C-alpha cells in the first residue's frame, strides 16, 4: 500500500528492526516493550492508537534513563485512575519500540462507570481545590525534603576489611556492603517518590484549566484556544527563577562597574579569573555562590537524559546568558518580562468575554473557573523545576558516584557506561559485587558487562539514525482527548500529515498551533539539540523540535519561536506567552523544511510560518 493511501500506521510487530539493532529489547524490562508474540496482550496493543512521545523523550531511551518515564507512567496513572478517580480517564500506557517511547491515554469508555467515578472525583479533587495554596506550600517543603534526602545518600567503595566498630558495637551485619546495596534502592525509591510528588497536583491543575476551557468553548462558540490561554497568562513561576537570577546578576555586574569584563564573553573560567582581581569582582562572585544552589541545578533539555548538560556542571551556559544580558543593559534595552502588560491584557480579554454572558449563573461559573485556573496554573510550570531539574541533577550525581565504584571493579570501563544498564540490572550488579566481594573473588559482572555495554552502544547509535514511525495502529476518526491536543499538539490534521508522509504542504508555508500572539520577521536559526542553543544570535527566529525551560534566556534574544512538537499548553507555548514572544508550535516538520539563515515571517496569532527567502 502506498504511503498516500494508508489508512493506518503499522502495528508494532510490523515494524522492522534496523540492521545492527537486533536484540534491542533486552535493554529494557519485559513489561516495557511491545509483545510481538500472538496473544491477548499483542491483540490489545494492536487495537489502539499509539504516538511517539517526542516532547519528553524525542531520542532513544538509554536503559537507565528509562527510569524517568517508568516513574511518570506509574505516578500520573495512579493519580488519575486510583487516587483522584478522574471520571473519563485512566492512565497513560507506555511501550518501547526500537528504543523509542510510545504512549497512549487509556480512557474510561463505559458511561455508567464514568458516572460512578464522578462522586469520588468531586469529593477528592474538591478538597485540593479548596485548599490549593496551603497544600502547595506543604508540597514545596515535602518535595525539597525528598531531594535533600536523596542528596544525603553516600556511595562508598567496599573496603578490604569492615571497620572494627562493626565488631565492637556488635552491629550484626556487613555494614559497608549492606549500605551500598541499600542506598541504591533508597535512591530508586526516592526517585519514584519524587515523581509521585510531581503528579500530586499536576493532573488537577490541568483538570481545572480543562474545565474552564470546556466552559469557554461551550459558551463562546469559535473562541480561539489562544484567547482562553491568554486569560490565565501573567504568572510568576519558580521555573523562571534561574533566568531571573541571571538577569539579577547581570544588573549587579553593571552596577558594580564590571560590565566590560562580561562583554568580552570570555567564558566562565576566564571571567571568574578576571573578577577575582578586584574587590567588586569578588563581591559579585559571592552573589554567584548564593545563586548556584539550587537555581543552577538546571538541565539544558527536558531533564530526562543524562546527556543533557546541567548549568551547574557547565557554567559557561549561564555565563553566556549573563553576558548577553549585560550587553543589553549597556545598550539601554529592557531585560524584564512584560508580566504587568500581560496581566492587563488578560484581564481586559477576560472582561470582554464575560460581558457576552447574559445569565448570572454563567457569569458566576466563568469567574469561578477562571479564578481557579489562575490559582493552579503556576504549579503547572513550577513542579518542573523541583523534579526534572533540581531532583534529576541530584539523581545523576548519585548515579555517577555508583558508576565510579563499578569502574574501579572493572564492571564498566567508564562512568557514562552505567547509563546502558537499566535499574533492575543495576540492582543485580550491586548484589553480584557485594556478594563476590564477600566471597573474595572477582565479580561476575566484570566478565559480562563490558562486552554487553559495547553491544548496547552500537544499538543506540543505530536506532538514533533510524527513527521509527511517529505513531502506531489505527488513528481515531476524531481526536478529542484534550491533553493529547493541548500538550502534545496531536490533531487529526497532524495525523493525516504523518500518514501521507508529507514533509510540506505549500513549499514555503507551514501551519501549526497559534501558541503566542504577534507577528515577527527575521532569519532562522535551527537548533536541533541543547548544545546548539548558544549559537542563537540576537534578532533571529528560533526553530527547534521543542524547547526546554533552561532556554528561557534565549527568548529575550530572538524575535519568535517555531517548533515541530507541542500544543497550546506545552511549555514552549506557555513560556512564549509569558515572554511576549510570537510562537507557532506543532508544525510537524519545521526543522526539516527550514534552513539556517532563511528569512521567516511568523504569525503567532494565526499559527502560520512563511519562508520569505
């Protein structure tokens, strides 16, 4: 069947394994891959529509990095289905194919069951909504406690002999090996616990916005999604704090007369070297030290991959942003966000729509839904800093501490090799190490894992070059699931584009979701990875598969943003609205069609991107 006449995507068992990637399945637990054997599990998997989660996991999953998606599957799904009992939704199922993560929302189809679940949801969600601010303050304290407990874990190599206090305090166990093995499992459980906190309030935050969204769609036929989103704009989010600190440090540099040093753009080490030569420079460095923890515990990507540099590990990244802000300040240009302007505009827009309502009951419902959406909305962004950025930065530090021990015992050859081992296997490796240390012989892992890791490296390299289909199975006639549309930007048009194999409609025009209003023109800068973000120049238009929170400072350099992925409530869309930057998201193939330097016209109000030449 030709690509132009396909009515469905291939099923997982129909997709060929790329040559050189045979055996990829053993990198993941049995429960996390599609079943290629005939039977009820494969029958269920083939009966539904799956899409590749390019927003969070656009690259192949390294075995150990897969713990993050496993954690969010468990947490998101349990809050939806078992804790708050969301009436029409269960969880989100996960499967891996050729190294890539596919997901599908699992709905409640029986109307009677939906009705039964409503009362549970009203009581449980209602309690959270009525006490939102109090619960959120407690949430922040508890999330930080989990992070600090994770940070307190120590991973030390096994000694030749146990310390004599084990004997003289008759502690009654092999303290060093038990501590190593136990602390790994504590680390895993704290990671899962942190992800439970991630979704404690997130699903409810989206549900509140969804209720407001559906009310607006019913009462104001034809209202653009962007208008609804703009009425909740003007938020203050912790996720913007790292960028705020960069701006504050830039202002301090100017105030202390240090601007010339930063404008040289020498990079972190040479800039620090220059600053140490003067009292004011040392004063600035003291402020920097106060900022680093936790605000520079910030990933350059979505936070799910060990390959993403963290600001704290590569200080050239925040220093490049600080230097850019210093240049702007010296030119007399503003570096603050237009938050107050956005709030005035959102209030005016909300009043305009409220005035269209004639029934006092509708007016009351509108006001209540809007107020609740504005109350919960900061959390929709804030949680990301605690988990994917601060929490995951600590997670990766501790994992690398374990890796150093494995290197010493010959189980892996270099620290980064640990990411080719999944967390279940890592538990086995540490038992093997502790047990054979006790026996007094070389660990079995030293004879097995080096060759296995080399094979897995080859597999990852192969699947990186062979992207699987964007979706699997039979697409629904109509896509109505709100989060699929609002977060991932998957619509019927996007699915049809995938089915036809089209890379362009009109050669010089792309259509996506109008994420943030305004029109801008400028040269394109195509950024395919976080490492390339420093190449973005003043006045360019950022074109990327998706953006990450740590790219926020770039939004004060560029004129507009265009992405392949994402919906009206994706991070890119939210941040561009907060930064007053025109944006079109979910174009599908902007990074394939647009080349560096091409002049673009981005209409964020109508969702159109034109290539002018």
